[in-house]
């Protein structure tokens, strides 16, 4: 019986310990107090955020470039339109520019702008060496491209060499009278066409430039510009002045510009860089060409030099040859002259083109007086 009790006790002990597993424990490292927080890892978060922001900014820039359908440089403009770029006008900033931009070529502090206008003037003179380009029309695709600014400054630059009259043919939104300080209601082109005033009564000389304002805004400007009276007025201006510059309305806004383009010797098309869409420029220029307009070339206006340099278009050396900028060799201006004339020139000839001298003031005065003595239509004067 004692043996049976011992066997039973051992069986119970074995049954109780059958489910127990041996535990193997060993010390791997000693426990230490941490010196800082393990999470969140601020440095890693900053690095990751900066990397993602950089990738996002790069993607956004690429998307903006792909969606930008404006002309970023003169080379793009020339290749797309297959027309010479007569020059570029840099973007000028300032509080007084809204009022004085149309006479900025006379500002002694804006040498870069003045030299760019003279480059356009040189292109016009060279392109008209073998044909008469006495009457020039300045137009654009849409409002706000600065065509009036180009027309005014170019006329002032031409007036330094010959007798010039600037005609405000934009009778829908006339600007020249206010630009040159003429009082409201000053008679002008519309009054001459209607027979209310003579040509002599409507001409005003400012800074050596003759100004013919739009006059009283008519309800039917298109009919006036298409009339025989306007053609007679234009013929009188041809006889009296060496150069007649017309500031016309935008081509795509109204049809006035298309009517005027058939009555002139040359058309200069103004394009607002970084703003006007390519489709607008191509459509507007196509309308002029279909109408038989003698398009001479284009002018790239309001060029942001810093913005263009980001796309690889450098205009910094444009004026350095003449001492107007801080870097460059002026090769762009020489290439522009060769493109305008349509043929390569020798260095000596190009140098003569770039360095022509202004005529003597007495010679200009005598030429103007001779023009004034020419017989013209008695109904207009």
C-alpha cells in the first residue's frame, strides 16, 4: 500500500508539470536611461519635407513652362512668324512710367531704353534703303501690348533725323493728345476728314515732333478711315513730311487696323513678351497678310530681361558695345541688323550703319521749312 501511494503521488506531480516549458533567459545589454526622445525624428522629418517640396516646385516649374504659350525670346518670335525682329524694348518699372512711357526715349536716365528705340529706328532706315517707306503703321494683336508707346518713342527718335508727324489713327481710344499735354477737345484727324478744320489747325509741335491727334471721337471711325477724305489727308502728309507714323487700333479688336494697313508703306507689328499668346499673334499677323499689308517686321515689347535669362535668352550684352550695360559684347545688335537687311554685311559696313551721325540741326530745320513750303491740297490747309 505504501508503494502504491508513492507511485500515485509521482504520477500526479508528473501530470501537473507536463505543460511547463523551460525558460532560457540571458542578459544581452544593460538598461540605460535614454538621452532624448526616440520619436518623432525631427531632423528626418525636415529632410524629407524639404526633398518633397523641392520635387514639387520643380514639377510645378516644368508644368508652367509647358503650359506657357507666349514668346519668351526674340529667336522664338522670329522662327515662328518668319519675320525679322527689328528690336526689343526692355520692361521699365517706375511710378511715373504710366504717364511718361510714351516719351521715355527723351529721359536721360533711361539710356538702355533709348538705345533700344534707336536700334529699331536703324532697322527701319536700313530696310527702307531700296524702297519708299514714308508712311509706317504701328499695330498689335490685342490692347495693352504697348503699340502707342512704341509709336511715340519711335517717332521721337526719327524726329531727331528728319521731319516726322505722329498721327493718332486710333479714334476709338485716342491717347496721344493726353500724352503730349494737349487740352481736351483739341481738333485732329477726325475733324480734318469731316471738313471741320484744316491740317494746319490740327498740327502741334512737341519736342521737335509734329502731333496730329485723333480729334473729336466719331461714332463711325471705320467709315472715316475708309473714306476718300482720309486718303487725301494722308497724301498731304506724305508731301509735307519725311515720315508719317500712324498709331492704329489692335488688329483683333476692330477692323480699323486692316483698313489702314492697305494705305501705308510698311507695318511694324508689336508683340508683348511673356503675355500675348502665340495663337493671338499668329492670327492677327495672318489677318494683315491676307489683307495684303506690307509687314516689315516685329518689335518685342516689355521684355523682362531677368525672366528671359532664366529660359536661356540673354540680352545683357545688347548695349554693352556702346557702354550701356555691364556685360556682353553687343553681338546681338549686329546680328539683328543683318537679319533686317536680309544679307550679310562686312564689318566695316556694319560699323558705318551702327555709328551714323545725326544731321546738323540747321540742316534739319531747313529740310522742315522746305517741306512746309511744298504745295498741298488747299482744302486741307
